[in-house]
C-alpha cells in the first residue's frame, strides 16, 4: 500500500466510500473508518499502520499547502 487511492480501495472492500468536497475531511473520515476496521479485527496491524501513515502524511501535506497560501 503506497497511495491514498490504495487506502480507498482497502476501505472499498468493506463497503466504505468517502467523498465530500473537503479533502482533509475525507482523509480524517477514512482514518476513523480504518480505526474501526482494526478494532473489529477486520484488518491486520501492519495494514492498519501503513494505511494510517499514508493518510496522516497526506493530511499534513495538504495542511501545509493551505497555510503557505
């Protein structure tokens, strides 16, 4: 797993689709869904950690872009 798209495909396997007009909000919702899948034992720790890292990295990147404008 390397991209946000990969994380979206993971969530899609469990019937989760997240699309709003707020990209940072989307990333936060995806992270919340990941936590629930992990707590429920539906995804492995390694998969959870990788996906969460991707989402957090993208969130930080977008927040920096917003504040630099």
